[in-house]
C-alpha cells in the first residue's frame, strides 16, 4: 500500500499532485515514487453526503522526504504527529490518497 507522488529528476523535490514544472528548480521531468508512511499534521471532520460517518480530511507530511498531502482518514486520529499508513482508493473514477492511523 502506498501513494505515488511526483519527484523531480533534477533536484529530487517531491510534490503532490504532479506539476508540469518543479516548483523548486523549474525542471520539467519528474518520476513517480511510492510513499508508504506519513506524519499527521492536522485534521477536520466534515459531514459526508449520503454517509453515516463524517469524512475525516487531514494534512500529513510523507515520511521521510515529504511532500505534504491532503488526504482522507479511515478513522478519527487522537493527536498531531501520529504515524499514518498511506494507500490509494478509487473514488468516482480517480485514485485518491487515503490513510489509516497506525497504533502508537
Ligand atoms: Zn527540481
């Protein structure tokens, strides 16, 4: 399980989603790299249409090199800094970043 992020072939800067040019150095060639874990930064719960449970939206920094991702969490976290396991889930025809909260 992982999420593919975009890594600049010139300077190694990582971004998500992919960009046409590297925001760090301007190079136009990037490669997809898989990231498996992230550290939770912040989250919020929003009512989800047609669902029993609210949608939990979070920001998390992929470990160890980034980038910061906006993703959905499977369950409510307890504190910032919690370790997350990243995965992609297909929703409405698109692969979107999701994470589960790992036990401390
Ligand atoms: Zn670059």
